[in-house]
DNA sequence: GTATATTAAGATAAAATAGTCTTAATACCA
DNA sequence: TGGTATTAAGACTATTTTATCTTAATATAC
């Protein structure tokens, strides 16, 4: 798996938050219900996003979480790095310590090319764009009388 | 992590086997020593490659494992699929069941492009080519008085 | 202030992955 | 035939990841 489950949950939740135009706080319960993810587990994952300052949280009635900055200022990469760390950027595909230009593994060059594309996509694609795309996909789906994924 | 540790071990070992021009069987002990991988764990991993008919094994003195077909007929993908399954090919990057052209997730299209490149690389790159590349990297390294990775 | 709603944090459990150890099966060789 | 080398297989342990449950902290509203 490219992304851990925690990371996938974080992505799905933050895209869902971005897709709610609402400026106020959204409860994690609402998110977990809508995404079919365990409330407690999602809470933990979103806590990490809050620590990473991608989300703001607020306790008590009318509390919840919301994006800490505009959706187009939070990239796919921001979320991935907050949860899974920088493995995509720094780690060797064969897990070899010290792999790099000066000491490349047998897959280093071939993988570097692909990795760069992935990193670029993650850096360029942001929550606003993903949320917009999600809407598009869902409206397309509605026409074919199915439910779209997220 | 893109590849599981088992898969990484399988790749490193099969590339090492391919890089030994030797036509006979190579003991797993020799491989595990050279790669610094636990002998017993590597044994299990290579058993899976044997079951998948990428390797042939032979017991007893002068036994060991060897490639079941020429190194250029075993692809990166063959090894990955034998150990990690076809997640790279079939699974959604967000882990959503049923994600596909008819019911795409918010990342489906962007990811599809990258995934295709990865799959192509894995299908085109084979053990002979990887082993050759490994030699190249190592000779380059020897000049800079370091040890190359694998 | 007290009850309620909500996130934060910690303790525990379950499942998946990684790693070790022991025994079995098979093959060679003397 | 018996001893040794080797992979195969299974039992067991350890670690990491995922998931659940409980309690604490904080904010609101009445």
C-alpha cells in the first residue's frame, strides 16, 4: 500500500471538510458517520492533523474541526507528510539506508523518475481541487444512478 | 511504504541471484549472509517465489535456489505480484472498494496516470536489467571508494 | 454552577506484519 | 545405511498498525 490507512482516513476526512463550504466547525462524529470510519480512530488521526496545524479544533457545543487555512493552501502532500512522514520523499524504494545519488540502489534511477512525478502531483494537488473533483465525480455518478466514492 | 519488507527482500535476493552468472543452485544461506537478511525469514520469502514458479529449489548438498527462467524473462512486476499481490494494479489509492472508471474516487484520475507509469516500469524492467544496473552502480561506487547498495 | 457537547489523551485489544526457532522432508555422499 | 546439507513447514514471539473503550479537559448554555 502506498498510503497507510490512517493517512487515507486523514485524506478522505480533510477533503470532506473542504467540500463543505461551511466556515464553522464540523464535528468529527458527522465526518465519521458520513465516511463510515470509526469515530474514535478518526479522532486520533485528525488530532495529528491538528498538531500539524492543518486543522483547527474547538471543544464543546458547536465545536469540532475546520481547516486551518484555505483549502487551496493545503496540499495532498501536506496531509500525507503529517500522517505518514516523508518516506515518499526520502526513503529508498528498497528500504536501503543511505541510498541516493552518491550511493544508488539498483532501482534508484528508475524509481526517482516516478517518485518525482508522484511528489509533484502531491505538491500541486490541493484540498480545494480534490474536493472540486470529488463533486464532479459525484454528479457524474448521480447521472448513472450510482453513488460516487469518497 | 510502497513495497512490503518481504517484497523488498524478495527483490534484493532475486536480483542478487540474477547477478551471479553461475547456473547452479545458490544456497539461501549465502544470499542471506550477503544481503544481511535473516536466513529463516528469507527462506520463507523465497519459498513464495518458488511456489510462484519464479525460482526453482533443490534440497540437500549442492542444493539451493536458482531462477526458474532466464533473468530477462522475470520482471520486477513478477516478483512484486508474487509477494504483495496485485494491489498496485487493482487497488484504489484511497482503498475504496469499487473505485474505477465508472465510480472513481476523488484521486482516481490523477493517480491512474502515475500508477500506469509505475506498472509499465515494473513490467518492462527485469532481473537481468536490474542486475546489470546494479553492477554499474557498484563499479561507479568502487571508484568513489564506497560500497554500493543492494 | 451544573449539565451537556465536544475534542484530547491514554489504556487496552485485535489484527497484520516481521522475525525467530524447531522439526520435518529430501537429497547427497561416504 | 547413516550422517550431513539443504529447503519446507509449522509453532512461536515481537513489533507495528489498526481499532475500541474509558477518562480527562474544555467550552457552551441554561
